[in-house]
């Protein structure tokens, strides 16, 4: 990029079945898979379209500041430290404000960032599909694509590097990084089979009583083979309960086809703290600043 005025804009398409038409790091955090990738370096899709209705503000959620910058900046930094040269920000609510925020970080920081527009808020799967136009020209054998939330500024480049290395080493179609937390309320649970392999993600509202007791959760750290991601998105169906389309359905679809789906328990519990209220924002900001104040200055 370029600047916000010249960045490419990728929009979503109409659909019935989805797609039927429709943390600060350092260079040393770059994974071996990214270093060896050359022109197949990973791409990142960062979801930044939401409003954040409980924040008591009309700002887009990702524009609330952590460490003195809009919170999505930390996610971009972590992706770059993990080897991503291209980042696609999916924007929607007050998108021009997010574009200005990117531009406000300076032209050097904004380089390599593109925007995709989610015109209607229809779930995480729908949000990623909005980036299809920005992604489809970059499909190459083995190219990885992170899918991450823009409201998770405690993300660490080291975690993404470990996720990418597992993904590449296993030649997986999808790899998820998970977290073990004391109180999993509100999170999707990771279901494993008898051998400890990935079996699926169950959202809390659909979980059985036994599944609600699972403390391994999905903090929305995804790494996909780009071609597999685009193929899977085209087959995600609208959830009958919410009317939305979920990225969490894609790993299960790939698994059902016999594709390899890996799970890596790599996300520290602290890193998945939610930001849904001003109080939670203050808590995450304090953690982020404390990390940045440590020797080496890494958040």
C-alpha cells in the first residue's frame, strides 16, 4: 500500500451457501517455515469489521487503544514478525476510520496492508470470504494464511511462529492454536478424539454439558493452506440458529474430506483475555504496557 486512498478494496459477493456467489515481535520471531517460504511467505487476514457494542463508544472496536495505538496494530506487528509480508484487514463498521488509522501509522508501517470490505455483519466465515478477492491471486502450493481477530492485541509473534512451523511440518490443510483456561465460559471448545487429534470446535451454545467442561478453547488463531481455506469457505452453510457463517466450520469440513487438521496447545491463557468492555480494555492495556516495559521491550 501505498496509502489508504490507493489501497485495493476487495468486497464480498452474494451467497446462499457461503461463497456460492458471494503483539509486538522481532525479526527473530520469524518461523523457519516463513523464512524458507520466499515468495510463498504467509499472508494474514485480520478481522476488523466489528462495532463492539458493549464498549460504550461509537468507535470501531479495533480502534480502541492498547499501548497508545489502535489495538489492531499489535496484531499486524505480530503477523509481520512471524513472516507475513501482506496483511488483509477486513473492515466494515466505520471503515473509513480504520483506513485513516492505518494511514496515521505512517507510510512505511502501512506498506503491504490491503483492505477488504464486509458490507454486512454475517459472521466470521462471511468476513473472511470478503477477503477472497485480495487472496485468490496469491494461491500457491503450500502457501499459508493466518486468520486472526483484530481485537486480540496480546497475541505473540512467537505463538504465530510455532503455529506456522507445526502447520508446515505436518503439511496440514488447517492448524489451530488453542489455549487452556480456568473459566472457558463464552469460548468455543476444542473436541479431540480418543487419540488426542482434532475432532471439531463446538460453540458454547451448542455444547453438551460434558463438552462445556472442556477447558481447551479456541482463541481464534488459525493457520490454513490458502487454497484449502478458499475451497472450504465456499462450502460453509448458514448456521440455522444465528443466521451467520462461521470460520470454525472450515476445519471440520476439511477433516471430513480426509485432510489433515492439526491442533497446537500454544496460546498462554493471558493472551486470550477478551476485550468487550472498557474495563477489560484497561486490563489488557495494563498487561500490554507491562510486557513492553520488560527488558527487550517486547509486548
